[in-house]
């Protein structure tokens, strides 16, 4: 396994393949817009949907960067946590869940086309490999937050099977 294969594996584990933690796809499965909009107590608490919006921003930006396209921008990191709809907007929530799946598959497919040397290719701030690795860690971190929010709201199963 080379370094690019390892990045693809990491992407798979953070999105759809159970490893040491639940993947994002499982963390979002079955949620309604109302559940995704529920805010945990505390001034700094984000909703699941806000976390998804944040993840989408950075994954889409990385994909655009790797495709040499104009990148999405935001005035601040806080601006990336803005959902596309409200607690009753089921269609917008489902569209964002689908958008997450789409960007994951596009990013994964693109990475599979790169050879081992691409890992060290310069990106605006870090190498391609380190940029993708950062997204993998970022997704894992926020997926953990999403699972914790679901536990707080009572929408996470008491027991899960992940064989």
C-alpha cells in the first residue's frame, strides 16, 4: 500500500467504512432536519447541520483546489457553519446529506487517479497529501461531535453493530 492508497483508505473510514469510530455516513443516517437542527446546551454548541455545512465547505474547497478550479470562499471560519435550510426544511437537509456523499465520492475518485508522487505535490499551503490528511482528521473530529450531539438528543442507538 502506498501513501495515496492510505489516503483513500482514510477517506473511506471517515465517510462510509466503520473502523475505530462510526463513519460520517452512519452518523447522519436517518436524521431529520429537525434533529439535525437541534442545538445542544451551551453557548458554543453547534447543531449537526451546522457541522455538516462546515465539513461540506472544506471538502468542496479541497476538491476544487485539487481540480484547479476557483475555490469557494468564506469571510471567516464561523461563516462555514451556516446551514442551507431551517429545522422544517427536510428537502434542504436531505440535499446536504446527498451533497456530502457526492463530494466524498468525487474526492475519492480523484485521489485514485493520482500516482504516489502526487502526495508531495505542492498545494497552496501544504502538500496534496497533507491537505487530504488534514481533511480526514477534520472529518473524524466533527463526526465525533455529531455522534455526541445525537447521544445528547437521544437519537443515537444505545447499542450498535458494526461488524
